């Protein structure tokens, strides 16, 4: 899911740049910097970003702009909150561009669709689960980790498809024939990876999950 710049008009790339800068400014203001330092989580955040940078380096593509790679941003959002996760995807995107794995000219558009959007979807699901459903750790793991990752990745893929079809880059018939049949093979492993990591952290390192309140979920 890497947009070559030639697929996107200049005006759209400029709009994406403006939206990403605005999102980063909001995230910088809302990010829990004091809590990050207080809990000595800087090294955990750094390790998570390096791990995701390596994960994003592996991808399979069908055509330019149409590809799959594991995102892993759902567990990042559960660990650090939406603001730090959003900023983290920007850092990862810049790292990918430095290694020539993403196109600099279309970097903002790519990050918005495969980074910012899934982060916000994951955050929204986590908020709904926390506010509307019983405080059960298994509900948290399945809905926030497993299902949240599947839905956020699906939203990213659909956003890419809609963008390419709207720009008349590919006809929908071609995408439906060559790209979408592989979607289940991508979504289930994405959900499984995030769900398993969430389960491991709940069981062994619940303090690493900013969205997981131990006193609420483990009270007798």
C-alpha cells in the first residue's frame, strides 16, 4: 500500500501534506509526554517503532499502489494512545522513505491512509469497548486487539481502493479481480498478530498498555 507519486495529482498530495501536518500538531499537543517519561516507556516506544519499521519493510504487491503489508498499528495504539501512535506512524513512514521504500512526494498521502486512519479506527473501537461493554480482559483482547486490527486494516485497504478508483487509476473491476480476493489472507493474520501481542501484554506487561486499566479489568 505504497502510493507512487505519479498516481496522485499534485493538488491531492498538497492537501495530504497539509492534513498530515495539522494532525501531527494536534497529536504533539495531546500526546501524554509526562506519562511516557514518568513510566519510563521511552525505550519501549523506541523498540516498538523499530519493530514496526522492520515489519513495514516486508510487503507483497499486485500493481503500483495495490499491495499488502502488516500494519501493527492497533497494538501500538493500545500501548501508547492515539497521539503517540499517530506520531509513530509518521516516524516509521519517514524511515521507510529514507530507505527508498516509500515515495517522498506521496509520503503524506500514504501515511494518512495506512497509518493515521487505522490508528484512529483502532482508538475509536477501544473507546467504544471501554465505555459500552463489561470490563472483561477477554473482551478487550478480542475486540480491541484482534477485531480492531482487522477492521482498521480493512478501512485502510478500502480507503486505498476508493482513492485509486476515484482518481481513475484502476477500474474497480480490475481491483476486484486482482487485489480484493487476497484480502482475507491479509486481514486474518493482521488480526491474529495484534490480538496475540495484546494478549501477551495483558498477561505479562499490562503496564505497557495505556488503554488497559488493571484495577478495572482485574478487580474481583
